[in-house]
């Protein structure tokens, strides 16, 4: 079965009025899953809080301490022009990272076939020593390093199809031969810091504004899929951003729901071949609420084997 992991505290974090990274994102996903009758097929779990030790696998202890210290008792504390903490942000961030730890445990131990973490704030822009881009802790990196260090896996692939490059994941896994990072993103676009591809370590696929499903599928087929096959991962993690959708207001790619079905199926095929089907996916971006709900539902339906 597929685990669906979330926490009510992830709905309490709010940054600024009309901010695109809002609690409504999680409501949009769950409402669409319920309307489609998908929630009945999912095993639902409440995300625990990540511990400082788990966070410190991905981040410096200084960064972890700074985020804890910055948490306000009232009002907002700005981390950067787009990113702020309110009194609920720290708890939401700890549950978001903890969801990935639980997901790794469930899937590696064989209690679930795969997992989707419906959590916020997102994480893939958070670098080892820096919060940025709506992100405080790098949730997926915390989960991957838990799989590697606590469970003893030796090779994990991270695939990131968010429209923005996952600079935080690249920063954290730079030089780590245990992790193959495959990222597709609009270029040029925030955060403007993607490094070059490195054979066997990193596959960055920049796409120009206006690119759609045809270009996306061709680039991934030519670059991602052979690299993952050669790497033979024991588990695959997904940074599932749905902001490359043609309706999203923060970028200019033109993906639709069927493209997310296609990439999910491609990842599931490789996971079945090399990783005993083990996949953990977590929400990153996606800011057009209707498109987000439809796209995430298509992704989860595919993980369930219903597409």
C-alpha cells in the first residue's frame, strides 16, 4: 500500500498575507484526494517531529540551533525577503522533516510499498547552513540520510521535478557518492545556482521557459533514466514539486497532470527493477491550488497503481 503522511501543525505555519506557500496547498491536495475517492486506499500516518540528531545529518548544528533560536513567540521573523517564521513554523518544519524519517522507516521495513508526504514548509532550497526559498530544513535530505545512516543503504537516488532547482539538496549531497541527484527545472529561474552535471553523481536538466511535456519527457528519457539505471539505487526519493504545471503563477513551464503520471510511472519502473519498489515522495512546490490538487492526486494515484 501507499502511506500518506501529514500533520495538522503543517497547516498552522503562515508567512505573509497572500503568500503563495500557504496552508491552502495541503487542503487542495486532501480535498482532491477525497473527491477522487483516493483517501480510502491510503494508509494515513501522523508525522512525528524530527530530532535534532536527525536534522544534523543534513544540516550543521549551527543551522539547526539558529532556526530553533529564531522561532518567534509572536509575529513574524524574516529569514529572507520571501521566507518568514511565525510561532507555528518551527513545529511545522519539524513535522515536515519527521514525515520523511517515518516514510523511510515504513518503506525500508516493508510496512508500506511507497509513501507520499503531504507536508509544508517545503525543503529542497534549504542548504546545509542556510534557510531560503520558503524552506527551513531540507526534508528530503533528512529522509535520505536517515535511510543511509540509520538503515545502512548504500545507494539512493533523489529525483526532483520541481520547477525551481533544488539548490539545497545539491549543496547537501555535493560530494556524497551514495546519492545520485537528478533535477529538472526552468532555467533561468530562482535560485539561479544550479551546478553542472557530474557523471554518476548529478544530472541537472535545465528547461527553457515555455517548455512542455514533450521537452520534459524527452530530456528525462535521455538524461535521467539512463543515469538512474546505471546507478542501480536501492531506494528512490522524489522531491515532488508541481509548479512546472502550466497553470502555476510562479514559473513558465507547461506540464499537465499526464506528465506527472508519466514521470511517476518511469520512476516506479526503475524502483521496481533496482529498489524492490521502494519510493518515498514529498511535496515541494505547487502554487496554483486547483492544479496542485489535480497533479498531486495524479501522482498519488500512480503510486497506488491506479493509473
